[in-house]
């Protein structure tokens, strides 16, 4: 608009991307700001991911477009953060990431995207420490293999501050420092209550047991569960089936059970729609449409095409240039690359 200078006194040079402070109308700014409409006052804090998922589910904004970070390196995450995805899924469960690397990847996503991409971390398990590490980094979380009410209650407890939520999460004293990273979206509530309502929890249903217990899970803690993801690969493995998807009646009955349960509890579904198969993303609030490992797989076609189109060399010999000898002085220098008085011949081939 050209009037950002009017906000400099309050927001500094970030005036043009300042967050919407908890108005509930963030969805109206998504067309202009993307997910930065849901960012917190500090990039060290989690986005209002809960609100973003709910707005997508209610049709106020388009489904959240996700990109899968499966290889899990800092340089690749740094590039991914600039692709324009709404969410990057950091797969801590199946990557050789330590806590420090996971945390750095989350920070790279937050900072390199300028808050326009929301980091989600799939945890390596349900342990209390892993839940806290990912949330302290500023991410929202995806929890694998939730089968029982007890497991769901444990995860929610580990993710929330305060006894009002049966929370057992420890407050990090050096994460959101006073006057630096502790600005609140809602000044009338504590920082901890604000953060409770910002970070999202997605659970994965990956077994028949989890599907059959989902109704009870959502009855008990559904107000803290922001979306559900059907982990079809693990589900099928647990059922003795092959492949990531299938048409077996037994499998489809479990999928339908999950979908019907989510409708009953008014809870968003999330999933994948890879390789342009967007019909698979229908009625999902959050959809993974690509990822680093999937991009590599797609490159097999590039290599195959190259083999077919780059035929054998002709009989014409490759050009060879005459050998060039670097004469090295006794003092070990020749002004180019002599070392310790050694004479070297370099055969320069035509390239």
C-alpha cells in the first residue's frame, strides 16, 4: 500500500508482514499474506495453526497445501521454505534427525518463508520429551500410531500447558524471552494459554484398533485434536495388505469408519494428493501434494529418457590436446600450481 512507514514505530521493518493479532478474521488476509496471516508476533512462536486448519475445514480458505520434508536436512528445508507451501511436514519419525537439527529445520522454515509457511513435525513417538521438543521449536505436531484413548490423552497432556487442560508440558524459560519473543496474540491471557491455542495437534490413525477407537478418542479429547490423518501404509501393513492404497472391502470399510467418525465429531480429515491426483484431496483441510523424496522418484523418468535419447557415440575419436608440462622451479613455485619442486604433466582432454 505504500503506507508501511506508518507502522515502523510499532513493528520495525517487518511492518509489511505484521501478523493479525488474534482477530479471528485472519482468513480475510490469506489471499494477500498467505499463512503469514496466521503467524504469531514472534517467529519463535507457533503459528495459529489450529485456526488455519479450522478455517480451511469450514471453507473460509482453500485447503492447506503441504510439502513433505522426508529427507530432513537443513539445506533442503531452507529451499523448501521458499516454495510457497502453506505447510511443510518435517518427518522426524523416519529421519535420522537429532533434536538440534529438527529444531533448526523448524526455524529455517519459519524464517526463510518469513512466516508464510507453517512447520509441522511428525514425532518419532508419543514420549513426553519429543512432544515438548517439537512444540518448543515453534512447530505444530503430527502424532503417529494413535490407537487408544490413553495414548491420545497422554499426547494432549504433554502438548498443553496448565492443569485446566490436564497439561503436563513444562514451560521453556529460555524459548520466548521477556520483551523479545513473548508478545501475546491475546494480551488478556497468559503467553501459555495463547500458545496452547496456536499450535495444532494432528493424530494419525494407522491401525484397525485406532479406527475403532477413534469415536472414543474424539469424545474424550476431540476439542484438542485439530485434524486426523489416515496413515494408509501402516494401516495396510497392520492388516496384512500390500501397497499404500487398495480396493479391498475390509480396508475400505476401515477408511469409511474413520471418515464417518470425523463427520460425527466435526473434525477435519487430512491426507495426500500426489502427482496431480487432486481428487484424492477432496474434502480434506490439509493436503500433501509433493515432497523431496517424491521429487527424486520422479527424476527416474528423466534418467530413463536420457538413456533412450542419448545414443552411442560415433566412431569419430574425441579431440585430445597436447600434454602440457608445468615446469616447476627448484623453490617449488612456477606462478601457477607447482608444489615442492615436483614436475607434473597434465593431459587436457576435450570437454
